[in-house]
C-alpha cells in the first residue's frame, strides 16, 4: 500500500526556518559569553599575597627589629625588609617553623642583598627575636649543621662554606649566600660585625652548657631541646651533648628545674616513660644509689637528681659507658644548685 505524502504549507516551512535561526543566534551568544572571564574568576585565579609580605609592607616602618638590620658597604638591597610574626612565619619557612615557634619565637625580619660590584652573589639575612637568650640558643643549637666549625664571632657561632649562623642574647641570626667562594667569608663576617654592633648587649650570662664535663664531649652536638625531649611529652628545656668514650658512645642530658621536688617528679616521669617502652631495671653496684639504670636490648639509660638538676645518660652503647659518663656528669654537677 503506497504511503500518503503529507503536504507542508508555506507558513509551516517559514516557522521552522525561524526556529532554526533563533537556535543559531542562541548558540552564537553562548559562545561569546563563554569566551569572557567573569572578573571574580580572574581575581580568584591570581596568586595570593603571602601574609608575611603584606605585614612587611604595613609594619616595616614600625618594626624595631627591622631597624637593627644595618646598611653595609658592598651589600645592595634587592628588596624591602620582610617581617614575619608567629601567625605568618610558616609562610616563609614552611616545614621548619615549628622549631622556632616551640622555642618562644616572637618576630623575624629578613632582607635580600646583592654582594660586590658585579652583584652576582645574593645574600639573605634572617634576624630572629626569640624573646630570651635560652630560646635563641635552642634554635641555634637545633639548626646546627653536623661537623660545622665554631668561629669567634660570638660565644655561639659557626660557619659553613657559604653561611654564618650565630646567636647573641635573645637574637638568632642566619646570613646565607647562594654560592661559596674564598673571599665570601670575610664579606659575611663584615656584615655580621655591623649587625652585632646594633644588637643590644646581652650582658654577662653563663651558659648552662658549661655544666657538661668537657672530656670526650663532641662540642658541635650540644643542643637545647625546648619540647618533648627523647619523645617524652612535656620533657622540656633539656640540654644534651654527645660523648665518645673509649668504652662506647652515649648522650648526656641536664635539665634545671625550679625546685628539687620538680626535678624528682621529672625524673620519675622519665623513668616511667622508659618502663612503658620496654626498658628494664639493671643493677649498677659501682654507681651511687641515687642513680637508676635501665636497659633495652643494647641501649642503656641512667637517671639521677642532684638538687634542682635532673640529669642522666641516654642511649649508651654499653652499661659500662653509661656508668662511666654518669659518674663524670655527677662529679661535674657537684656543688651546683
């Protein structure tokens, strides 16, 4: 059976053409709109300003710390001084800020310079206000590079092939170049001397590191741990130093507390912590009775209290090493408060 053809009227045909034309106009309009960025999107895609740098622009003139950075011949500023607070420090030194924050950090200022006539060497100067001399020493010792030689710049200072690091009173300083050269050290020390001349005098202060017996002490291992020493939460402000004795290696530790009772309580907490981690008591007949010794596998610990001082030996490689170092340490602490 043949199909019957449907006849399309002229008016229907015109209506169809009109609809197709309208759809085409809509498609063109949509393409034009998609090619345009919303201003809000453009703003959202911009790189955000670092809070620390925003602070630098607004607080630069008011920062007493920034005023301590000297102008030194040969050092040409490449950027304004940047200033960072406790809230913004991680913007500058992400991953390392916790060491400074846990040690009482207050403020840091830094500036980049070019050095010499060619300006090919860049030098960054970082000045930290840590609030107190022990806090400054904590970050100085905590950041110290292994096998780095001490220098006479301050009581706490050392150098690497391209940098100087030191503390003075409540301030900790890093002066770091982007390359090493034979003449660089003198230039960095010139800037350091100018900076030290502007820092307030710390007055006479006796470092607690002087309490450690010097024999067999590895000097560049002295540290002040501000928090959670040896993994024990709240075991804070503990000085440590590594020793290499003929009988083996070990770490000595010293923590001065406000009262003898606090020292005793701290010692008991540490002993309980060791026991909870599997250490067992061991006898040390050759040592004074106030020393407590524990061992786990080939690691030996000794803890004792002398007045307000909690002290001992950590991670000795043998019991003989632990006892020998503990005896040296107790002798050095005799007569101390």
